[in-house]
């Protein structure tokens, strides 16, 4: 027999290395075959419901790291709720309509203008289905649990039917109107865009300061006076209809030595502009209020050099959007090219004129010199005309923020076109009231959403494309739109039966209810709208297409969770439509997350080469590494991630895995049914760790109840590294390996080990399900899968506060001893801590702590021998700490016991076991009597 044969060395087949890339996929297939998600739903029947409604990603291209963070975050919450007393079904979804898919087909060589609409839409549908399959595979491989075989997709017949009903609710309440007003127009997409489809970037534009000669000065200004205006879009001058001034601003009429003209600018800007233009001897002739200029007219800037503009004039108007921070205080105004321009133009009865076509080229209405010229290229023509007319005072490049199409990454224009709008003003108060009834994570989300809805203009919902849900509007013979409850309900029924292709397959009359008549069509003739709905209307109708459609879900849902850009997107559009349909928000809470950036804080881009592909990470490291990274990230702000970040997560994962392995190994001979020790009979250190674990469990659940992954992660790592690894698991070896296999002390510690092991396995299942299921296979628990268990509630124990107070005070003393040991090690005085003995000098209160500890302090300190003295006896060479305690470390006296590895003076005191200390000799004599007769093999 060897000495090591008398040690209870823990054994487990749980592997040190997880081989995650290979084994995770195998495990996921088992979950799918055995319908673990469905089993969990069955277990939760009858419990309170928690529904996290999935914001649909767009079905185009493989998943990226931002997708991974989003879906994994949702999985954390859904799994946690499912294991803490809730029925939490999760229905993933996809947004499937819209321009990106049309563009992909165009890239593949399809020309939608050379095929039937339904043929092209069928191609779009097949493309969307393929993309969904690609993304679904990626999401499932991340360990995300849900109803993957029955997701919601916005092309589904029942979804489209529900969306039409939402449109009908808007129509019924008089919130829809058709108007010609400036909208975000993407010439690269040939379609109007919603605010949520626009990104802003800084660009450099050619700005122009130029004069417009007074034509009718209303007896106040002479005809040789020029209004000095400013624009950053010279290409819009062909559509100029007015000049806007501030009613209460002071304006100066002045001359200068460098130009015989008299100019009018805002008085506050005279000095600044004179310096900019290099004017000398500027003399103010008179000062006016802006209101005095109202209804004056001026000649169009091109009138003297282009016959096309000979009779054109511009009207001077008053507006509240004029500022004196830039420009001249007089704003060039083209009602067809901007919302402020449009609003003031409508007020003054000006035409809404926008001579640019769908592709961004100037039309014949802009005159022969501009016709057929791309709008950006036409700026040079406009500036040349100003120069020829001797009106251009200064052309200057300016850098400013400008809107871009978020899909094509091309700049857009503001362009007046005939579109369908949702009137926000008519229901703004109801929308803002609904905002206040929602809980937000983080709390600032409420302010952000409220401000966006408070300032939001009317919603343009028409799109000039074909892959989407058509606007269910008919037009009578006299042009009157027909969208009654009867017609809309009928179209909804048709879509539910045939899908929205029926709108394009049938004539308008065949889409109307049988026998339908309209006074506006005496001959019974009707036409139909050809535009489709904004995709934000699609996804914004999901509360009806999914939550209200599926009877096992709830409306409103408990939570919407998406990126912070969705305050102007899905959170926004869903709230508007839900308030119209039901008078309340579609969600009880909103959780927003930041964007994923590269390690340097830059936006990820394939062209830059800084993109992290989650599929590649899974193949190399495993999904658990990405999941642990998501847990560790502060998702309330933008999140940096790099391969280095994920490598650090691999190290953290290895620590967690080895902790599980140690706990498994040292409970492998523990039967919780027969070996368990009651709390009252546990040793003091085991009681302490039982309390510590339950406090940890309580705080973990509190953090997760608030969806605080980051603090959950910090708490977990602190508990594993400090409470378990650095303390409990370290001191446990002397008990678990050394004491008798069935001794009270060993079973006491194993009881707590086992409870921590089982509790942590359940607690971490929402985060690391692949790993916890692997651990679960080694536990003698009744459930086949840990996912089918409940996360335990924290329990409290009698007098636990007093116990914690004693141990917390002791741990302060322990930190002093550990510091002294480290210094002795650095000084080469000792190697292992067991080679040391310590003299501890304590105050009376610290002595009381030691007396009340009811534990072997030397064992807790990790030294072979401990002597305790009063602080009054502190020698000069002891290290003194702030709390007056002092420690002196010296080399332990005696020999090293071959069994416990402690240095003891009683080694060899038992003649039968000369290599053992008295304690080990007694333990071997009691538990291994054969060793007495046979002895130990020599090394």
C-alpha cells in the first residue's frame, strides 16, 4: 500500500478541456431531438407568463457579432424566467420585406422591370427563405432556445392579414392622408425613406452667399437693394420660391466700398460677414425689423441670365426657424426640398415645386440648362449662373451633418412627392402618455423615446417598391381614395387566404367585396394603389401579427429588447401602431443595448477588415465563449469586442470549468440522500460558505431580475475566484483528502460543496447551457436536463448575520497572514505556505473573533503551525497592520508529513508510521488497518 492510497483524492471523468466547438453542436442536436424547449414549456403550463417579443432581424446575410449579442441577451432572460417560475415562450422572428432583398436580386442579374411583379416577388420570397435558414442555423448554434420550427415571418399570410387590419385602424380613425410634401428621398433606392432608415454623416458641401434683387419693396426698400441669402444646396436654387426672415430680428441696409450694391442682412451678422467677404468701409443706412419685409418680392437669382427664369420671383416670408448663428439671417427657401421650407411655403400659398426625378436628375421643369443633370453635378451650373449674374458674393465649402440611406450608404435628398402619411400630431398626446406607462432599462430610454416621439413629424408609410405589403387603397373614378372598413377587412381576408401576391395578380375590381359600390365611381370603375408599406410598418405591426395572433403569447408583451437605434425604429413604430389599435404600448418594458464596435472603438466594416464573425468564433472557441462575453459586457453602452477580448473570456471560462471539475471530483463519492449533514451540524467554515453561497445566489437573482448581466458576471467571478478558489477550495483539501472518507468533517464539507455545485449548475444554465448540461450528467439528480429544473431560491439560516460578522473579521486577519506569507516567499524564506509557521499578535476583539470561530485557524491560514499572542507582545520584526494586528512568519519546525504535507514536530511519533504526523497516523490506523500490518511501500 502506498501513502497516497489512503488519501481521498477526488476523481471525475468530467474533462478539463471542453472541446466546445465539437461537443456543443452534438449537445444541441440532443436538445432538439428530445424537444427540451417543448418539455420546458410543458413544465411551465399554468405559471405566470413572461413574453419577450423578438424584434425581427432583417433576413439578409449571415449573422454578425451584434446579432449574437442581441439573441444571446434575449436567451439569458428567457431561460432565466423559464427556470424561476414563469412560462416564457420565445418566438423568434424575421423582417423579410423591403429594398435590400430587391437589391440582392438585382445584383444577381434579375431586372424587375422585365418580369411580372409576382414573378419578381416570388424570387424575393425564395431569397428571404434561404436567408432565414442561414441565420436560424447561426442563432441555434449559439445555444439560443426557442420556437425555431415555428418562427414569425413578415411574409406569412396571417401576418400580412393582421398588418392590413392595423392599417385599417389608422384609416378608421382618420389618421391617414395623401399629400405632396418633402420626404427623405433615396435616389439610390428610388424610394421614400422613413426617419429610421436614415443615418447621418459629416460631409463637405459647397455653400453660396448670393444676392437677390428687390422687385417689390412695398415702399420700404428700393429696387436697387439686394437681399443677401445663404444656401448649402445650390442645386435647389432652380426651385427657389422664397426668402425667409425672422420677424423680430433686426436687419441692416448697408453699403461698402467694394460693391455699389446695397445689401440687407441680419444686423448681428454685419461685422462677421464684412470680415468674411473682405468688405471695407461698411456703412449702415437704416435698420428694420424682419416683419417689415413680409410679402416683399425679389427677382429670382437666375432671372437676368437665363430666359427660363425671366419672370420668376421669390416671396419674402416670416419663419421661426431662422437663426443668426450661421448664414445671413435670410434663408433661401424651396418648399419642395425641405420640411421647414414646405411648412412656410404652405402658409404663404407657394407652389410645392421639386424638379428632380426618382433617380436624382433635374427635370425639364428646372430649365434646359439643368434638365438631365444629376443633382450634385448641377451645383456647378447654379454657381456659374450666380457668377454670370454678378450675384455670387462668396462660394465656401462647409462641413455639416447630412442624411444618408442606411442601406445603400448614399446621400439622400429632401424631395416633395405624393406619398401616404400617418398623422402623428393627431395622436401625439396619446402616444406620449403610453411612453410614460413603460419601464425602461436603462432608465434614460424613456427620455430618449419620448423626445423622439415628441419631435417626430408625420410618418411617410408609402414606398415605391414591389417586395412588401401593398397599401390596401383603391381609387375611385374621381380620384377619391377608397379605404373603408369593408374594403380593408376584405383585403385582409384575401391576404390571409392567398397572401399579398393576390393584390398584384388580380384586377382592382376583383379585390373588392362582392357588390361593393361607391358614389365616387358611378361607372363602377376603380384602380388600386401600387406602392407598398414602409418595412417599419411591417415590423411595427408584430404586436398584432404575432402577440395577438398566437393565443399562447400575451399582448402587450413583457419586454422588447433591441439596440438603442430602435428608439427611432421598432420601439417607435410599434408604439404608434399599438396606441392606434389598442390605446396602449405593445410592451410593458423596453431594454436597449449599445452597438458592437471593434477593439479600438470603431464601427465594424467588412471593407476595413475589423469584423468578427460569430460563426468563426464558434468553430474555433465555442459558443460558450461568446455567451460569457455577452454576460461580461456593459450592453447599456456601445460594446468593444476583439479576438483578444474573446481570448480573455476563454481564460475566464477555463476557470469556471475547472471550478466545476474540482467540485465534481470532490463530491464523486457523496450521496446527497445518505451523506448529507444538516446545517446545524455543519462545521463552522462550512456554515460560513453555505451562508456566503446563499447570499451570492440572492444577489445574482436580484441582478438578473433587473437584467443586469454585467454585475451578475462580476459577482460570479468574484465568488468563484475569491470565495471558492482562493479560500474554500484551498482549505478544503486538508479535510476532503486527509480526513476519513465517511467522517463528519468530510461529509460536512461535501454537503456544502454539493449544494454549491448543484446551485451553480442551475444558476449558470441561462448563461452557459452547454457546460451546465455537461456538468449535470455527472450529478445524481432526478431531472434528465438541468434546463428542466428550477433555479433555487436563496435560503437564510439562524444567526447567520453573527456568523458572517465573525468570519468577515477573521478574513481580515487572514489577509494579513497571506500578505506576510507572500513576503516570506519573495524573500526565499519559504516555498509552500505549509513550510511556514506564523505568530499572530491580536487585540482583545480579534482574540474574541478567533475564540468564536470554532475552526482550525492554522488550517484556514494555510500554515503548519500557528501561535496567537496579545498585541502587547508584538516583537520589532513583526509586520504590523492598520488594525493593530501583527504577523511574524518563520520556517516551521519539524518534518514534512508524507500524507498531509504539513511540517509537524510529531512526525514519526507513531512507530508504525514513521513518515506520518500523529494526526495522519491516527486517521490511517482507524481507516486503513491493513496499513498497520503491511506498512507502506517505500518511495
